[in-house]
C-alpha cells in the first residue's frame, strides 16, 4: 500500500494562518513583528531564499527588512550592521543568510546575533538551551520535521528514530529534538558502519545527507515514517530529496515529498520564531 503523504504545503498553510492571527493580535497591542534578513554578496540561490522569506512575512503581516551588503564587505562591517539591528527596538528577529563569503567568519557573525533575536536558533546560547530543554528558538528545519511527524498522530515516544546526517543546522538538532520527544535516537554519518541495517530498524527515518536517491526502498522498514530533508537537483535539473520516493512510498506508512515537504515547513517555522520573538520582546 502506498504511504500517506505528509504535505508541507497543507501544514505550512495552517501555520501561516495561525501566525497571521497572532500578528494581528500583536498589532492591536501596538507591536508589528519585524524580521531583518542580512544578505552579504550576490549568491543567486541565497537571493531566491531571501525573497521567499520576505514573501512569507508579507503574507502574514510581518514586516521584513532586507539589509544588503556587498560581497567584499568586511567582517567588521557585517558585525557593525548586526550591532545596529541588535539595538533597534523595532526589529524582533535577525537572520543572516548563509553561506557568507569565505573571508567572513560565520561563527563570529552568528555569535553576534543577540539570542533573543536569533530566530534561526543557530547561536550557541540557543543551541545550548535546546540541548538542556529550556525555552528557546528552535532551528527551523528540525522543528519543522517534528511538526510534520506530530501531524501524523503517531506517538514519537519510545520509537526508534534514525537520523542520517549530523550537521549543526539539521542532523544534530533533529536528533536532539527527537530525543526531547522521547524517541530512541541513532545518528548516522559518513563513518557509520552498517547504515542500511540501522535504517531498516527505524520507525522514523530522517534523511539529511544531500545526495539524491541515498535512501533506497530496501532501507525503509515497513510502516515507517520517512522525513526527507534533502534538497538536491537530479540530472534533469529537477528538485529532489535524499530518498527514492517511489520505492520508499511502497514501504512507508507516511512520507514527506520533495518539493512540497520539509522546505515549506522550514519557512513556516521561521515565521513562528519571528512572532515568538516579537511576543517575548513586547512582554520584556
Ligand atoms: P551537510 O553537508 O552539512 O551534512 C550532510 C551530512 O550527511 C553530514 O553529516 C555527512 O556526514 C552525512 N553524509 C554524507 N555522506 C554520507 C554517507 N555516504 N553516509 C552517511 N552519511 C553521509 O548538509 P546539511 O545538513 O546542511 O543538509 C543536508 C541536506 O538537507 C542537503 O540536501 C540540504 O540542501 C538540505 N537542507 C534542506 C533544508 C530544508 O529546508 N528542507 C534546510 C537545510 C538543508 P559527515 O558529518 O560524516 O560528513
């Protein structure tokens, strides 16, 4: 039997509707949530992502501010712009679009975002809070994965979750959030031995590798839930994930598509974090 599709489109639309309502309520209290996006250089893919984020904000009534700096901007200049945004009471969320030009130290830039405005959840303070289970901004992609898993109505507690990938922005935080949901978590990476076997034992399989067709049908346990984080281009230039969707759908009970899956929920979770930032700063 073919798997049920977990639609990022449907779930993201629900989140956006909720965030539109919350933004209206905040505006009635005199607060307009505002996200500042810092874009350094002219990487075309980054520009597309940033436009998408601005469009999402607009749809929900959130103000967005684009701060553009040339590719040759110095690290000091980027840090100065961040300091100005940090001090600006009308700006609630700050996001630095990655990757940054090579001459800029990404870690130093991220660390310069005040934790209360870090809507990407990438600063060491927010990562630390996430790990110890304190209230914080959760990184958007893994948080979106958890929302998608919860939407199936299947309990996560006690399930074996296998995460393929251990990057700081996807794999590692996905593993932490699954652990917070009381799943039993295995994290796989390029040095893992017996990866296919581990995947076959997964009730929940999260693929965040960045390689087309990495997860084949025989790696999926019958009845599993498969979350495909990968965004790749195939030989025909079409967007595809890390999972062989057709084959995995035959085995899984639930599966996310690419496109139309995790990517859309990632964008939606940024709106959630921005509204949360505005709400918290309005209270402070
Ligand atoms: P990274 O390249 O930072 O990490 C990839 C991970 O996959 C690494 O941990 C690496 O292991 C692991 N890996 C690579 N090859 C193998 C292998 N042969 N066997 C097992 N593990 C392997 O990528 P990201 O985490 O940033 O992104 C992963 C994918 O998700 C990409 O396609 C990216 O485009 C997509 N993405 C999608 C988002 C969305 O919104 N849907 C958001 C962010 C990313 P090791 O650590 O050992 O090198």
